[in-house]
């Protein structure tokens, strides 16, 4: 708590330089799309099976006033999944990346930030990210985006 209280004035001072529409927050989360419920709503007993813990990572990003929700980035296990065999991935409402470990890496983070920077042409925006080891502290070549890392253990 002391770290957070100490960092709040610094965070507030940084946010005062931008409008809410120009402040973006980005974070990644896991999507357990195959995980079965432990306690169903019905009274019928469920079979005991091994839990499927496969989960793609989903990168979510939006601005402060909610007027711009950036398309999702999904990090899956395979570079070319079978489910996309006859699908034009460019027509989907999200961006897909393959990674064996199904999690954010430094290179994927840089790819996201450069892609985001290209979308913000003509604007000056602040991108707030957490202090994760996979997030490099410096990304070269940004013209429209300023990165702001939250202090450790403050998310």
C-alpha cells in the first residue's frame, strides 16, 4: 500500500497532460474457453474428467472514456491453427499471433506497440501498461505513443 500511495501523485501528474480520449490502458489475460464448471446449475452430477486448461492469451486495450476499443489481440499456440484453414484472418475483428507458450513475450509486446502506434497517426496518446517482465522498458521508433509503466505490484 505504501508503494501505491507514494506512486499516486506521479501517476496523477502524468495523466493531467492528456485528455481521457488519449489515455489508453493495455493488459493481457487468459481465456479458459474449454474449462468446465465445477458446480453446474442443474442437480445432475457431472462426470469427473481432467480439466482442460488450454487458454489463449487475449490483449485488451481501450481509452479512458471508452470511445475507442482497440481490436483484440489473441495469442494462440499455433501459427496457423486448423480452425482458420479456409478463413481470411485479415477479415476477422481481432489480430492473431502464434506463440508456443501462449503468453506475451517481449517481441509480441513490441509488435503490439508498433501496431498501436501506427493506428494512432496524427495523435499523441499515452499507453499505460503494467510492469511485467515481458514488457521491455523502451521501444524504439514510436511517434504517436508514449509508454507509461505502472509501478511494481500496483495493478
